[in-house]
C-alpha cells in the first residue's frame, strides 16, 4: 500500500510540476512525502501480503 501511495504521489508531483508550475509549494511537498515513503519502504524491507 505504501509503495502504491508513493507512486501515486510521484505521478501527481510530475503532473503538477509540468502543468501547474506556479503553485510549487504543494507540488514539492508531494515529492518529499513520496520520497520519504520510498525510503521507508526500502529501509524496512517488508513485502506486501498477497
């Protein structure tokens, strides 16, 4: 679930950065959250339950 959230946040950030460059604060906040989730996921090394 965290991995999916990180991917969604990265996609939203990329779209926002390309389309709405004026409101940069929220867009970069999304990027920071996505990076934190990815790093957390890599550090913990937990696999999703299927």
